[in-house]
C-alpha cells in the first residue's frame, strides 16, 4: 500500500488542515512529516474552530491513528496547549496520538536564539515566526540536538544543559532582547511531562510495518512548497523540506512508497512575512482579498499579503512535488469580483518567461496577467460542480488546462461540509 501525500503548493495557508480532515476517513493513519509549531492548520466544524500546530489534522476522526513524524520539531509548550484544547472538546486521543522518538525538541533557548537573531537583522528580517524552528533544525544538522527519545534517558538533563550552555554563548553575540528564560524553562519542563505521557514509537518501523500490513496512510505537510529550504524563495524560507521529497526523510519511507500527491492551492495567493511575492497587490484589491478571505496568520496573527494566483509558480511546485491531483480552496473569496486575474508569465531579463529565476529574491520581475470574468454570486449552498456559476467553472477549467493536472476538489468555505468533488478519481471519492 502506498503513502498518499497532501501538501501546499504556495507559501502556506492554503487550507491543508480542512482537506486532511475531510480525506482522513479514507485512511488508517495520518502522519505529519516536517515543520513545527510555525504551522497553523485550521479546521472548522460543528460550530467550533480548531488550530493545530503540531498534532496531525486527522485527530478529530475517531479510530484514526495520528503520528508526529521524525521530521517534525516539537515544542512541548505548544503541544500541551493543543492537547488541552482536545481535552476541553472531549476528543479521545491518548491511544491514537503517537510521537516518533527521533523527532527533535525545541528548547526555550532555541526560541531565545530565534528572537535575538531576527531582532538583530533589522530591515533584513526574513519574517521568522520566532518559534525556534530554525535554531532547532540547525542543531539537528549540527548533530547536537535533543530528541524525543532522549527525555526518558538517564542523562537527559545533562544533554539539555549542554545544549543550553551552547545557546547562551551564541545569544551573547546579539544585542540584548526581552526574554524571560527562567519562566519559559519552568513552563517547558512542566509541559515535558505531558509529552512523556504520549506513546513514543520508532516512527520508521511503525510506518513501514503499517505499509506492509496494507494500512492506508496520508502524509501531511506543513507550510508551503515555496518555503522549501532548497527550492523555495531562499533565504525567505523555512528550515525543512516542505515538498513531497521531505516525506521520505520525515517519515522514513522509500520514494517508491509514495502514491497520490495531492497539491493544494488557493484560488488566489497569499504570503506571510518577508520575501518575494510576484503577484502581490498593494492596492484596494489586495486589501479586499485580505478582508474577504480573513487573511491573518493562524499561528502569528499577522495580516497576510494578498495577490492574484501565480500560475508559473504553481507549475514550478507541481513539477517539484509530482502532483497528481489539485485541490482549489477559498474560491468563495472571489465571489464579489467583476473580473479575476491570473499571472501567466514573468517579464525579466528583457524577455517573457514561465520559469522562476534562480534568485527570485533579487531579480526584478513583472508578472503578466490574463483576465477572466467573475461570477458575482454566492456559492453558499452549492454542493456539486455542475451547479457552480458558469464563470466559476470557466476559471477552474482555465487553471486545470494551464497546470495540466486534474482538479478533484473545490473548497467553498472553511467548514468541513463546504467541499465540492469535481472528479471521482484517486482518493477524492
């Protein structure tokens, strides 16, 4: 049995959580394969809103196993807060939430370093969420990180102190900032007890045994493909591989075990924090998109930058991920537009191109657009594709034609039930 993958094709915030929650009924296991509490997967159902930062989005489906994979970095404080929300909502999770022993821990001093480093950059800030993600991955690749499996070891405190000492030396390289380390540590060790109460597994053996047994597995990504450490808009990227290749390292599976790759894109485009964003709108239209789409970060609360959909950018991430089917979310945000635009080319180096330049952060490029008529109508009660307004279908057909990947689902609102199945193929049945 192959592992299906679901991931974002833009700069994150594409609506992955809702789609994972919806598809979860087709699977036995949902596994997060990278990222950390900088992620914010929002789910809305039964009149309630939930935001998950570390826990897989399949946790609300009874009898479904959820694995936090080794590629994820975990902050015990954030994890405890999420777990408390599950308890408050009477979600039974204790026997359904597993943590890979090889997942790395975010220490309070990782967040201290992150904040000090970002503050020192001034105008050169990359837009870090200040969750300690970057410093944690740096310690992971530097071979001196602390992992989940270490917390039950006799020498855990020694490992913790050693890494803390290293961090405190590095902090002194930056201008002083306000950070109450003593209070943060006190909370961290308290939260660590909650992490200890969860079942730890050798994630790579667990997931491969499940594959061998014919279990259906959905790998859930965080952030978006354009934030990939290798192929994103460097240096304005996250610290992990957010594309489908990250599934192999993040869960411990071979490439030939990957099946369907479900890519998610908004019907327009957004980005949080600094970095290049070719189709960004600095006008009333951009502000209208932000207002209609309630575009504020689920993790940071920061207003998202908004713009039209960028088709060359999507072609790029579809190529990198080997996307087999597309999900288009938040099409309802475009309900009130007379005209909708889509970026189809970039103008740079005295020519028009559909390929992203090597250093998109410094190359000056101008997007070229194609316009489509809007539909100026509500999609509230529409449950099947054929009932969509003609112009909405024309817009979706144009996206599908340009991107050469079938659209299988269209989300018309944040609630679980507001999802239209376009094609009964693959996992989207």
